[in-house]
C-alpha cells in the first residue's frame, strides 16, 4: 500500500544533537519579579468587596489608598535574615521579598469615609461602599 507523506518545513529542528548536548547540562532559572498581589473583586448591594492575597506580611506593612474610583493596595514583603553561627549555608531560597503594589479602577466612585478593611491569615478584606449617586441636572439648550 502506498502512503502519502508530507514534509512540514516548520517541524524541522535547526539544532542537531551536537548543539543539544552542549546545552543540556546547564540549568538557568530566572528569579521571579517582586511578589504579586492577587485579588478577587465582587459587587454586592451598593458596595464592592475585595479580597487580596498578601501572605507573609504584617498588617502594619500594608497600605490601602482610595482616590475616587481608583483603589491602590501596596505592601512590603520582608523576610527575616538568619545568622547562623555554625557556618550553615542557604541551599534554596524561594520566598520572595520586595515591594508589591496593585491598582485597579472601579466603575463607580467609592465613599472613602465608609471603607472597611481587615487582615487575617494573609487575606486582606476590603468593603468599598459606592458613593451616593449625585443627581444630574438636565440643561435645556436654547
């Protein structure tokens, strides 16, 4: 039986085994950027509810700012420096440290005076009440 075979020119590997063997023993890991703040945002009866995941941060190191309808959450993630007298060395360090910030814009302005914030078990919970609608006045064009 005859088989029809097509050659895909993009499936060809430009590197042969010689070049692959030279690169194989090297392992390169890029360090991750600053820690990220992950959020869940929901809208409830006249207010917004935000849950932000900021593990390993003290509540004094968290800064929440509201400017109209823009909310900014920032935190400084610190790791404690361990001094070892027995000459030990760090084998792997995956915990990140640095400054993390997250801003987002809401559809309606927030009433800054009524914002509530709590922090427990690495989760920042915000309740952002919407500002009362300001009535717009229709102007008659003459």
